[in-house]
């Protein structure tokens, strides 16, 4: 109904609703089915210069939130869903990550193509260059997670390394009237990372000065209550809420609770 009324519709979902919509709407809809075989780069810049406080400060805190989750331990949310319980990063670890990420992003800009964005392996190298033992501990944990060894000469990656330490290979152009991103094939415990990249891509789309802002957009995010329990996603959603009207976007949150 929204699409017929002239809206551009973007759906973020994990229950194959997009598949049914694509089947019903034909050429007017496109559903992208993502899984662990789809690389997504956790260091993709999701904020722009137009964001209050500047893109770099917001981006660094966004990445730290994702890293706390990536280095977390399996557990369950309040409603019984499998989730990663974020690692309780110390003040020292947060400070070192902040410093290392500033170095990683020193030559970066929000307008860079996704293929040229820094990667987690760049962060590992930046941490290893610092003298503090906590920085080396973080670098070792990340290297073990992504490469399965602390040997810096090893280039073969683990399953998570293949997914999270590579340029993002997703079409975020939302070029059809209805565009769905479906994460039903992603293990539930890892879905927050995919949601974060999708919401970040919408933020980039919203602030793109070249797009037609006369056409309004409806953004639907499913499983919203569960996602809001995760720091990095809650901060992203709060930013979307603050600026959505400015960019002609309506945010519709979906949750059984």
C-alpha cells in the first residue's frame, strides 16, 4: 500500500517476509537474502558529516559497541533468544580502541566506496603498534577470532573472519520501489551485526545529497525490541529517529512485544 501511494519502502527482516513481498510485487520489489557467506565489514562508516558531533566520534563509538559484542560470550536475552553477551570492556580497553580506531580512520571519509573502507585486520595492526599490554591482548583476541591463531603471518581466515574481515558485498542502493534485506539464514546470535550494517546503510542513503528527497521513504525494522538491547544498534536507531523527518523517512518498528 505504501509503495502504491508513492513511497520507497525498505524492509529489514529475518523471517522471509521480503521473499513473500517480492513474489507478490514482481519487478517492483527485490529481496536480498544474506547469510554468513555474505561479507559485511564491521568498520564500514555509517555516519556522515551531517550527524551531530561529527562522523568520526560517532563512528568510533559505534565500532567499539560492535567489538564488545563480537568479543562477547554466548547467552540469552530476557525473552529467551540466543544472543552474544557483550564483553565488559575496561576503561583502558575502550581508550586504546578509541586511539587505535582514530589511527585506522585517519585517511578515511564517509563518502569512500565500501571496497576501500578499513577492515578489522587494520585495527589489529593498529593495536599491535601500541605499547600497552591491554592493546596487545585485544589484538590477540581479535586475531584468534578472525584467523584461528595468533601467528601474524597466517592469512587464512576462520568462518567469522571470512564474513567480517572483508569488504561488504551487499547492494545497498535500494533501487526498487520495495527493497527487503532478509537475515533469516544468519544464525540468530550473529544477526545484530547484519542489522547494524543494514541500518547504517540506510543512514548513508538518507543523507545522500544526490538522491531524490521529494520521494518519501518508509523504513520497517523487524525484531526491534530485541535489537534495542544491543548498544551499537540502539545508538544507530536513536540517530535514525532524530534525523528521519529531516530526510523524509518514516520509521516503522515491528516487534511482537
